[in-house]
């Protein structure tokens, strides 16, 4: 009987796996070294903005730069006094909050280390419903736990505890539990396309993640300014493809828009006269093809100034002026 080397055994086992299993295994092997277990003392174990509670100040995060920058959820580290990031090789690193944005539940940490393994960031705008995703985190302190599932939606809207509405949320059935918060949600190539952020406690297989494109933009703002300043409209919305007849009426200027699903009573959009069902085409001459583009506009332009919004109500084209509040 021939003796096989450890490498040959691993190769044979991989060949026996089906395509789905191979993908999950490869993603886990690629991503896990960059996922950290975050321990927080102080008040950092407050409840999330949705329904999850993280017991004992535990959460997850992932390294985005070899010199110690880590992305996680704001609710994991908010008001925490002492923060530690524990690597899969059991090294424990002290970490500090560079900045956080409770509005999007994103926080950026800096650990005192160099030459760390990093996660590759992907493009969340290319996600499709039904696409395979893999989550890595530390539920209930069980480090480097891997789960897999599919994208259920790329356009959920969730209301924060403070009444704000966060749009463009990723829904997945990759199993998440308290402690997964702040960990990465990756595509089949191992690229991070979201930050796991919330579960609905009574539900099965309904979990949510912040899109990576949103998190990347927030991270850049936190790196350069230490905070995020943005305007706030007070709408829940969903990106849609425009019907051909509308595309023709705009002479091809617009092919996509954002439909208003709900309004915060007394919010800027409500005060301006927006209605559920309105299809927003542009704001301040900037096309609104995605929720992310709207969020980017509100972060790049000063609040409390009036901006023209082109919209369609029923079949009528209108221009409505709105003054975003300070978020």
C-alpha cells in the first residue's frame, strides 16, 4: 500500500468535493486568516440598530490593510473603552477606533501591528439574487466559523433605532448569530461584498449585511476626516429599471431610477411633497441609478441647501426642491 503525503491527501479530498463545496472551502481558506475576533470592554456591547445583541462585547471584523486597519460594525465597538482584536493564530492585538458611522453601522479600527493578512474587497453593485455567498465570523465566541448561503435581495431597507432608514441592504440566508456582527460576507471568489450586521431574532434564514461599496466609501471618509457628514432625506427607496416608454420620453437620459417606498413623517422628503411611488431620476443634476449614488450625493453635498429632484409621478414628469437635513 502506497503512503501518500499530506499534500497528496488534501489534493485527493479536494477532487472528491463537488463544485459548491470547493468554492466554499476555497473562500474559507482565503478569507479566514484576515478575520478577527473583537473583544470589547466598557459599553461596547450595546444592542445593534436592528434586533441583534452581542453578548459580552464580542463581535467580528476583517483586516483591510496590512498595517492593522480593520472594518467592523459601529454597534460592536460603540463607546467601548478597551478593544482587542484576536487573530486566527491566537495573537491578541490592542485596537483603537479610528472613526465610526452609526448611520451605516460601519466602524474602522486600527490595531498596532504590521504585515497582517488582508481581505480583498469586492464590488457589491454586481451582486445578483441567488448568488452564492460565504460568511466568516465568531458567533458566540466560536472563532472562524464559516457559513454559506445565497443572496435573497440586494435592496432591502431597514429602519434604525433612531428612525433613520438605511437602503440597499443585502439580505442573505447564510446563517448568522450574535457575534457574527462586523464579519465579512464574501462572494464565490473570496472578495468581501458586505459587512454582516443584523439578524431578525424570530426568523430563520433572514440576515442582513451592509454593502461593501457603502462601507468602502464610509471607510475613506473616516480615514480622511474621522467622521461622516451627510444630508438626510427620510425616504426608503429601491432602484428599478425604467419602462421603455419612460426611457424614450427622456430620450435615453435615464434608464434607471429610484422608486420611493416609504417616507419618514416630517422628514425633508415628506416636507417637500414626495409621495410613495414617486420615481426619482436625478438630484442636483446627478442621475440616481442606484441607492448608493443617492447616498454618495448626500455625503458629497452640503445639507440644508435646496436641490432639484427630477421625478415621475404616475406618468407626469416633475421637479421638486428638497433641503436635506443633517443626518
